[in-house]
C-alpha cells in the first residue's frame, strides 16, 4: 500500500532526512587513506544519535552496522569492519539513514579517496547525474516509469549499466515502503505519482555488466564481472510544486 504523507508528516521526515544527510556528509569528509570502515561507521552512529535520532539500518533484518560501506566493485551493503582500510584511489559508496520520531530518511553517495582514475571519476559523475535526471521526472501526474526510464537512458547512453536486482523504494514510517522505484523501465508505465508520496530514488551503476552476486556474508553485493560500481540516493517528496529533495543539505 502506498502511503501519502500529510504536511505534518513531511515536516518530521525532513528532519529525519536532514540528519541522514548530515551523517553522509560527515562520512564523506572523513574518507582518507588508512581509515577503517568501522571508524567511519562509528562516526556516523555517533552523529545520528547526537541529533536525537537512531540509525535505521542497524538491526534492520539483522544488519550489524549503521552504514553500508562498499568499495570499488562492491555495489551495496558492504559491512564495516575494523580490519577493512580504505586505500588511496578507492571509490567508496556509503548508504545510511536515520529514524526520527517514527519517520525515516535514507541517502547514499559515492566518494573518491584521494586521486582516482578518470574512468572511476566518470562513473561517479554519471551516476550522480543520473539520479538528478530521475528526480526531474518525479512529478505529480507522472509515472514511476518516467523516473526509471530517465535514469536508464542517461546511464546507458554513456556506456554503463544499471543494476536490475536492487531498486529504489518508497520510504516513510517504514524504511522500505511501496512502490518500488527501478532504475530501468519505460516512460508512461507504472504507478501514478501523487503529492504526498516519498521516494528513495537510488541509481546503482556498474562500469561493466549489470549482473551482481551476493557474498557469503549474506549482505555484500559485488559486480559479477569485477567492474567498478557507484551509488547515489536521495529521499524525494512528490509535491504539487514539483519534486523536493529532502536529503539535500
């Protein structure tokens, strides 16, 4: 069931999203050679709790950490550990969120650790840009497929592929709500977009093929061909005035 949020509910969600965005920005600035993923995760949790919220990923279906931190050919859901250090030249995808007064924020971004290859930078730029192409189409009266098609078209025109096995989603009092928001599809198809809908739009883009595999830990998702992957996400509200990005500081 798709839940339309009231003005009061959107106001609470904006605070959850502000906290989520602040935590993501904090982690992005802290990424440097030698830092462990566990240390980044600790920083994220401390920040979220300091703002009067709780990390909404921690404990979700048994997930053990505040943030998903995925490096290079890891697409999503990388588990932070004390042994995993980030190296110069890595690209690091961070996905996290906050629960505030019963409402969720959710966002993600891919960061460069020091100097990275031109190919890696182009992948990051394309993925970020594809997110905003999708958001442009998140307009009342449109369809989910308008968002999906915009992302897919932008990505594939630049020689990359969008992950098919994982998609964006509605978000609100649950971290994952209806409807699903694929990063591939046909314009004019799918659920009608209405004011009050809140969507987590999140392109996951591979430099190679879109096929992925899940590691034995049950969480970490890799590109099957070993190619680099990038991930960007915003929580967006559908309004009569157009899309509003709630996780943008």
